[in-house]
C-alpha cells in the first residue's frame, strides 16, 4: 500500500464516522484528544499561552497549536474548511406518509444533485437535544430510500428527469399508518432515549455506502461528503503532524472547520459568524497582546481556504475553461476568479506555489468558463471579516454535490502535505 493509499483509507474512515457536521466535529475532537490536544469550553476562562487546544461549537470545530516561541504579535496560519455537505434535513412533524407507506418529511439542505440520492439505502444522522439541554448524537443504520418511479410508468424519463423537491423527495422508511407511527421514536431509541425526551433535533440524511478505492490501478476514490470533509481531514492530519515538530519560527497553526457553508455560512458556527474571530482574539489575549498587537498579528497572518473544486469532466469538456483543464491526480487546485468569488490574488498564488514546491507537490489552476459562473467558498467571508490575505484551494472532484463524489487517491494526500508545510512555514 502506498502512502497515498494509507492516507485515503484514513480519509474514508473519517468520512464514515462523520455522517453529519456534528459527527465531523465530534470525530475531529476524538482524533485531536488522542494526539494530546485539550478541549476548551468557551464559557470558561482560558489560561492562554502555548499548547494544543480545540473548541467545538455545534457542528463546527476550531483547533490550534500555539508554539512555545509564540509572542504577542505572532501571526496565524489558518486552514479554513467546512463540515457540512448538501443533503436533506428532517422537518418538524417528520412522520408523514400515504397509501400504506411511512415517509419522512425532509427539507432540501444546500444544493444536492437530487437524482444521485435516488434508490440508495440511506440513514439519518445528527443530534437530538433533550429538554434538559443535553445533546445526543444519532446515526441510524440503513433506514430510508428515495424510490424512483419505474420506467414503465414514465417512458420519457431518459429524455429528461425532473424532480419536484416537495412532491418527489419524501423518502420511505416503513409500511403502516403514519398516525400510529413515530419516526422520532426510532431516532430516540438509537440514542437510548424516549421520543418524549426530545426537545429539538438537527438531523440530516446520509448515504450508507462505504467509501471505496477502484479503477484500473486503484487510482480513484468514491465517497460521500468529499465536499468538504476532504479538506477538514487534510487540516486535522496536517495539524496533528506539524504539532509534533514545532519549528523555532513556526506560526500559530489553526484549523477552522465551519458549519453551514452549503447554505450561506450565516450562523453562529458559520464563516460569516464571529467564531474564528472570537478564538483568534482569545489566543492573542492569552499571549498578553493588547489591541495594537492583535492587529499586528492579524496583519502577519494568512488563510488557506480549502474547499473541493471541479476537475474537467471528459463528457462535458465544453463546460470548462478551454485553457485550464485540471485533472484527477494532478494535485490540488489553486482556485482563481476575477470577481473574487475566490480570494486568490498574485501574492497568495506565489505563496501557494512556494508551499507546493517546498512540499514536493504539484498543483493545478482552476478558473471557470465565462458563461458558467462559479460558486464561492468561506475564503471571501474570512478575508472580509478579518482582513487576512486568503488563497482558495481544494481537491479536484467529479460529481460534486452528488450523494457519492469522486476524486483521485493521490490528491488528498498531496493537499495534506502542502497544508502541513503551511502550518510550519513563516511568511
């Protein structure tokens, strides 16, 4: 097994353990704690100073390593990513159905490729909050399915499938009378609770198929939630590794894995909220910094916004820029957009090129076809909130926002190597 294959196996294990943003943050915390990081509570006073720490806020995770050499004006090297993925979220009064079927009322979360979720065995995952305020993670086994209409009842389906988000995207989970059934009770049992104990819930749909390596030479990796757990995993792995070998001039290395990126980031745990700024200020406060020194620290900081990007699709090459065709296995993407949907600029691109060169990794530029407006990332949000120079990068994918996305075995490993270099390299 190559190093890249060992890395991809660990990425698969992380994805499997992270069917929701809450699980992704929890699993990240388990890995960090095992590596000697200490979890902090935002409601407590912090002693500050050097050390390895993390904080979980709902489905978001921020972790950092402050080296012993850090001063009041030490800069931060931040990898920004997100823990959520497009899916379907359970509605209030979720037990619905008709004609003898038990169905679940779900709301579309983000922008999933709807057809990719059809005819799959799916699970529910997320958190249940009891009346006393305690949170309980829940992850069912295969429980539900979005069944597609047979071709015999829609002879034109192969000429164009159109799915109505309200009418057609109500998954089945059993047989019976919805008036006599309770989906919440099934979820409660999974968490060793009773439905009457539940005061609130944030529960999404997740695919149950395990990640898999395949291809003529084992070069492909298929999995759910690569957008964007591939970046979260890279940040976790790189931070844990770099924290073991503090360099004398190392910056304060930070992984900020936000929630709610797929729906605009406007939440207390999203990139538009104050979470990262709060943590950075408290780190600086712990080093004895005053307001002026905090500003100097931010001015010498850098953020790598890591989110999955698009590889050229062999069947739809005309949808891509004609001169920039990033491929699977060619290294992580440097994402560029003239309208600042990505934040990469010339100094940022030069620094990224330097990091890749020093890490012995290749990279590829991505820019959109002019008639195909690109999406955006947390990069512009972080740059706008904090004024930190930011560059946008990510692993190239096919089938982005599908229930099952596709990347190269090699690219996540290359991204991790570059991020590890970033965490240990001064500007």
